[in-house]
């Protein structure tokens, strides 16, 4: 998959593939594991990559850490897709 996304970091907008963005969120989670939205964002990347089980796992983790209707919606989308 060669699709790219724009990620805003420090005033710049580097173009990253979805796989690269998922890797970035993995590194962020290694350093800051208590930030639920990073699980949600990585889960969304996994959805785009067709990694349904990984997406569902990340959405479940995000929902467990922070009751968030968007995380629940995306988790159900990953499971049903």
C-alpha cells in the first residue's frame, strides 16, 4: 500500500505511509504507554492496512484506558469488517 497520510509534528507536515505512521505510534506507545489516543490512532492505521486483529486489540486497549465512544465504534468496525 503506497497511500500516504499527513502528520503534523512541530509545525511541519511530513508525508508518511500508513505503515510508517503505525510504526511511529508504536514508538510513541513504547515511550508513553498511558496515552489511550495513540492506541486508537495506531488502531486506525491497522484498519487501513487490513490488520483487523491488531486494530481490534488497539481499540480495545484504548477503550479500556479511556471510555470513548469513538474507540468503541472503531473497535466494532474492525471486528465486523
